[in-house]
């Protein structure tokens, strides 16, 4: 496809076959683009602006998204296995997918993130800011929440069995009889 780059921002009418595997896209602005189905395996997206992007079904295995702004982006069906999202701003991002995230989210900003029915089994969420996150019916088995902020989070029906909650802020978090602790 024809791609124009203007001041660090890409514009393109059709990106579905665009391949970014292994590229260095540090600090790039791709906000508000439909990036669905794109291969970003092992791509450096450190400090990139991916806010409001459609990242559905993207391949992001091993991608470095450290300190990236990914607020209000959609990741339905995306493969984030081994991706580094530490320090990333994922406020309001949608990860609704039973397949799981399996990424490093240590210190990530996940305020208001929608993970309902998601699978975060074994995910590293140390010191993550997850205020107001929707974790309803989420599989959080063996998830590391040490020092995380889960204030006002919805944990109804979530599986927190063997999760590390040491130093975790659960103030005003909503749990119910179906929540497994």
C-alpha cells in the first residue's frame, strides 16, 4: 500500500497487509489508525503513540511497547505473548479475549482497562495502576499484583486463586460470591 510519513506520523488508506516485523518504530505516532491484523512481532514501539488504534488480531509477540501510550486502543484477538508493556499507558484499552495476554505489564497504567472475561493467568502486573479496571470474570490465577493499585476495580467472578496480592490496594474493589480468592 501507499504510505506517507509526515512528521513521525504514518497515514495510509489500507494498512491490512502492512508488515512491521522487527522494525524500530520508537516514538512514532500511529494514533487513531486501523492497524488490525498487522505483524508487529519483535517491533520496537517504545514510547509510541498508539492511542485509539484498532490493534485487533495484531501479532505483537516479543514487541517492545515500554512507555507507549495505548489508551483506548482495542486488542481483541491480538497475540501479545512475550510483549513488554511495562510503564505503558493502557487506560481504557480493550483486551477482551479468552486467549490471554501473557505480557509483561509491570508498572503499566491500566486505569479503566476492560479485561472482562479475559485471561491474565500468570501475568506480571507488579505496581500496575489498575484503578477502575473491569476484571469481571477474569482468570487471574497466579497473577502477580504485588504493589498494584486495584482501587475501584470490578473483580466480580474473577479467579484470584494463588494470585500475589501483597501490598496491593483493593480499596472499594468489588468482589462477589463467585470471586475465587
